[in-house]
C-alpha cells in the first residue's frame, strides 16, 4: 500500500526540485543510449555483482543483489541480457514483482572502479533450458533466469564511491566490529529455540552447500 510521505517541508513538484538542483549538463543529457554497445558489453563481462530494482503492481519497491564470477550475466545481443537465478531463500521477491510489473533497473559494479553501469528495461522470468544451460556452473544450471529487454544504458559517475571510500581497505571495519547477520536474523525471526548460534550454523551450511 502506498502512503503519503510524513516528513515536513518536502518538495512537491519537478519544477520545484529543479529550482534547488539546477539542470543536468549537455554531457549528462546525452549519455543515455538504448542498446548494449561494446562498452556496455565489456563492463558487464568484467562485473561480478549487480543490484536489481523491481516493484510490484502497486509500486512497492525492492532492491536485491546478484553476484557470481565476473561475466555471469549473459548478453544475448545488443538489446537483451539474462541474469541467472541461483539458489536463494525462495522468497522470490524480484521474480514475483516482475510477474506483476515488468519494469526493472540494474546497477552493475566492478570492484575497485568508481563508475557503475545502469541499465533500465522490461523483465521476464525465463525458463528456457537452452538459455539456462549456457549459465551452468559446476554442472548445475540455474532453475530460472531474469531476461531483460534493454531500454536505457548509461554510466553513473564515481562520486558516491569516492565519498564513501568503499573500495579503500583502510576504511573497512575490523571483522569484530561488523554487524552479525545471524544475530540480526535470529532477532527478527523470533523463532522458538532458534538463537544466533543456530542461525549461524544454518547460514554457513547454506553458503557451503547451496551456492549452485
């Protein structure tokens, strides 16, 4: 269900927004293309990680990560690509959203590189065995794939990565300072007799045995 924003003193119109931000440069206005050229293809081949943005029919949004060996996203031609759907938690948030609303946004990352590649288009849930077999790993093909008909491609600048220093190891926290996924999951799930240690064992078993 979509609700109205509750923050005070918000911007209400695009015209009002542009008064604050100004208009993009000619370079920015002209950077969007509608197909996967050689530069986009080369970027995707080197990328081991992307974020997928989808929403359901009501507009409720979701962002989900996908990762594998660099080049795991299969470029079919200059208008289409397919993302393998590896084993996960079976919530299938992205796939369920796609079935009710095909609009999709992708953000490709390459470790150490500040610029990212953004791709927008229309998505389908693919079960074609011939296509999926091309993305098999260790003899295991993905159960399904996310096919994307490309509508927009463009490079996003590196300012966010430079401000955050994401790729600078000197800014990374020590392991003991990091949030503990098992602890958070146990606290949120609130299942009887399932504590942080139990969840941790389940996660490690899944990471060890169910990547593919």
